[in-house]
């Protein structure tokens, strides 16, 4: 049987006990350190990524957006509303780096001039 050392993600302490289960079946833990700012937490294994919890359709939309696909093509292929796909593409666009030589402040100035 394998022994797993459970540490609190907030204080990194070992004074942790099991504290029931979530409705989805995942184990909850309680940090018993009185100075800890976080009391109850779930254990996240190192191999678990946030994409594991994401619906497969959204994962596919993100993969196609990062590969350079278009909104219409992605919506048609995955049989999703184009508004939903456009929303995901818009969120991803906020995380892209600006073009070379253009700073974020320059982009903000251009937007202000264009709108007002």
C-alpha cells in the first residue's frame, strides 16, 4: 500500500486530517493548524490538469483556436453555437502577446482614438 504525504496548500503543514467527501466523490481534507488561512481543501495530484475538468467540447474549441482555426469552421465542425465559440476565442485573444514593437499602452491609445 502506498503512503501519500498530504500537505496543506496554504501553510504547507502536515497537520492534516481527512474531512469527508465532495458530492462527486473526491476526498476533502482539513488543516488543523490554527494559524492557517485555508481550512478545508481538496488534494490535487500533480498529473491532474485544469483541462481534465473542462468539457471535451471546450477543450476542442481551445485546441482549434490555438492552432489557428476560424470561428465559423470550428462551430460548424463541433456543432456548437458560433456565439459560444466566439466567446472562447475572445477570451483566448486577451492572453496573446501584442505584436512586436507595440506595447499594451500603445494599443490602449489606439482603441481610445478609434472609439472616441
